[in-house]
């Protein structure tokens, strides 16, 4: 287990080192849900994903929740995992949203959060 902030340089380096030992890597992001934090995670970890695999960004549903749903949290509409995904994809054409996954699930907290690496 690695303990620490997912966006600290020390943790990022450890994860990159460990993942270098594997030929297939899938990344699951589910930490602090603010736009800036998730965008930093995407920039740090999405490049580890190999072609055909996924970077799954959880809690993209936050963007669609009613105002006031998270009264003691800094995230909400416009400051969420979904807003970070949208921003990340603007400059990373190697990933696409794979809608086929969340469309076949009865319930998901990650709509538009299944990012498939295609190149």
C-alpha cells in the first residue's frame, strides 16, 4: 500500500515505478473530487494506461447533482471530476469516453468517466 496524497510527486513517482513492471495498466481515480485535483491525477496517471485499457474517473455524477448536494465539500457543478475529464480530453486525443460501459450499467457514479485509451 502506498499512503499519501495521490498528487504528491513522491506518490506519483512510486506509482510510475511500480506500474513499469506491468504490460497492462488500468487506472481508477477516486480521491478528492475537485476539478484541479482530478485534473492533476489525470495528468499524472492517465499516461500509464496502455492502448485498449481504461482510466476510470469515479464520481463524475457530481456534475449532475442538484446544488447543495455536498454542503460541506468544495466540489459541485463546474468543480468536479466531470469538469476535469472534459478539460483533460481537450488536449488528449489518445483517450475517448467509452459510453458503452456506463450505458449498460443500471446504476453508476461514473457517467462519461470511462476513458478508453485508443492510441
